[in-house]
């Protein structure tokens, strides 16, 4: 299935590597102009080279998502230049540490929550008016299986992703009667730097490449995608409804 995103404007966070990098590239190849955000300038420049080589276009925005004022300015800048936003892929996040809950340092826990949760909320607040101006606004919030399946030693990251999922579900309900569609995405185990940090003994060649995940995310950004308030599990290629049966 060919996805046509010509004329669309997409914002991708954590775009300098991994899932964010390849999702940004896939969006650009499909015709979207990509606003690529990340801390690592070199990774963004490499992405821009790949996008240009594929005939696409991008705007690079290097900044740290823990800079809340920068997130606020981003929404304003997008409005001044383009007046709307069609696609948001909130991918950026950090692992923190793999540790018993009671052993996590306060500064580490606070940074995980600031980067993964507070920054995501601030981003939603900044770009929601822009997404509502789109004829088919689409927002993807990247989550994890540990948001719903308790796993020992993953407490900080798991708690942050559970919070992100609830933000997404609430946002979807608040905007259900609009043209904006919001979904959470569990990409599953993927060959990324974060996965290597969490599972240092794992053979990366046994894991799907982030470009494979990007290929699954692309259709979720298209106007034809009508789901909202649900969880998409990449490995199973299906949507899961959070609502319990009555």
C-alpha cells in the first residue's frame, strides 16, 4: 500500500537515531515535509542528507526536550511559518536505569519523568492547536509493553510510559469529535541504542531494525487512519482497545 503524504507537515521528536530517525525518513519519502527534532546535531544532519537524497525536505530543530520554553517556542514557530501541523510523532524518550524501584536515585527518576512525561505533555499543549487546524491531524505517542506489563527493575521507565499512554487516551477522548486522531504505539523490542542499554547481553541481530517499525508507523500517519484512543502493537500489527468488556 502506497502512502501519499504530499503537502503534509510532520513533526518527529528523537529524530537523530533509531525509530525516530527512520520514521522521519519514511515520512519524507512519502512526501511530507519533516520537522526533525533531537539533541544530536550530527544525527539530524545525517538524516537531512538521507532525506534530500530521497528527494524529500526537512527542517532541523536541534534542542533538548527538557527545555520547556523551547517546546513552547516550537509551536509558535510552526504556526508563524506554516499555520498548522498534520502529523506528530512523539518518539523521544530516555530509559533511565534498570534498577529496583527503591534504589533509583531521585535525580534519575526526575529526569526520566521530565523527559518522557512532562515534555510529552508540554509538546501536546504546544502543538494541539496546530493539529486541530489540519484536515486530518494525526498524533502518535510512542509507548512500550512495560506500560501495561509489570517487569522487575523497569519501574521508572514503565511508570513514565504508563503516564504517556494515559495522556494519549485522555487527549483522544477530549478530541474525539474533531478531525484529530490520537493513538499510542508499542513498537516492541527493536534494534536501538536504548534497547542495547537495557539488554546489553542481547544479540541485536535477533531484533527487528527500526526501519521495519517505521514502515508500520507510516500508515498510522495517513488521513485514512481513523482509529483514536487505542494502542497499536507493531509486532502484532493490530489495535488494542483499552476499554474492558462490560
